[in-house]
C-alpha cells in the first residue's frame, strides 16, 4: 500500500479539522473526527480499504477510550494517533503477509496499538506547538477587545488558528505519510517479526488496551457494586452473543426500570415526609 500526494494532503486536512475543538461546537471536530473509531472509517475511505481502517481504528480507540485533557495537560495527541498512526499501521499490516492474512488478529492489533500510541506520544509535541502559536493570535484578540474592535474577533477565532494547524497538523501529517511506506519498510526490515524488539512491541501493544479500560474504570466506578453494571455488557456479548446494538437496547430497558424505581422511591419519601408534617401539626393542635 502506497500513499498518493492527494491522500496525504487530504489526511493532513482532516488532522487539522480533528485538532480544532471549536469546530461544530466540539461535536464535529475534536470529539468526532478526532476519535480513532471515526478516523478509521475516514482513513479507510481515503486509502481504499475501509474494513482495515475500521479494524485498526477500533484497536487504537480502545487505548484512548478514556483520554481526557484536564487543564490542557496531554500525555498523547489523538489527532496524530488517528491520521498518522492509523495509515502507518495499515501499511505495516499489509506489508507483512502474516498480519495481512488476519488483520483482526492479536498480532495485527498489537502493531496497530503500538504504532498509534507512538504517534500519539510524538503528537503531544504538535499539540503544545499549536497552543504556543495560538498565544500570538490571543494577544491580537486582547488588543482588539481593548480597542473595542469586536469585529476582529472572528479573524482571531476562525481564520488565524488555521495557520497554527497547518504548521503543526497538516505539514507533519503530510510529510510523515509521504515517507510512511519507506519508514515502515525500514522498521520491518530492521526489526524481524521473530526478533526480541518486535516481540516486545507485540507484548506492549497487547497491554495498551488494558490501560485505556483501566482509566475508564477509574472514572466510572464509584463503589464496588458498579463493577456489576460495567461487566454486564461484556457478559451479554460473551454468553448470549449480543452485538453492540442489542446490548444498548437491553441497557435502555434496565435504565428505564432503574428510573421508575428511583422515581417511586422519591415519591414514597415525599409522601412520608408530608405525612410526618401532617401528624406533627395534628399533635400541636391537640396540645392547644
């Protein structure tokens, strides 16, 4: 698999769009185009292999399923993991006959997660580079506010940031992908599949999804009984063979039951409180 100039350019544009949190009110940019599962579909369409793109995107999505940027602090940049890591992983998988024969296998997933995580870590530099350049545009915005030129804020908000993203998103994505096949071939030729380095890469890559799930558990588990709810969906998929849509329908059913029970408890508590107040008023009247 080789990447044409127009493919690298198009992927660079999507890298820019995915790194803009304000695009579409954060619902289209950072939190949609910037998710590996969505990016896998887009990259697959651009590179002409949708199924492999989705498989690779799914493997990388598990790693970054709970990635957040509290206070602007990032340990990895999903933009780079999506639009640099996924294409490189697709090329790496198709370059090896054993991996290409079973792209959804454990070894192919390990290669995808390892390359995605590597690109995501390197991409953190691009994130901070973008933020640093944006400080210049923010200074222009403050001056416009001080002078009362509010009409210039559109330029600061929607136009000038494109310069930052072209420098730190488009250009790195374009040049890395244009040299991507050669870089992947060099790595694969230098590191044989049965060598210690590649075995280590597989081992680390297979553990990365556990990190993403562990971070997610840390966010959603408040008490030990919450584990039952979390693992219930996995149980449905493993024992009953339910797909994601079926699990979602079952989850909605139980959510409705829980909502009705909670509402009933609140009504009973309200009725009990009202009865207690009424009884207290009756006792006061008898004392009078």
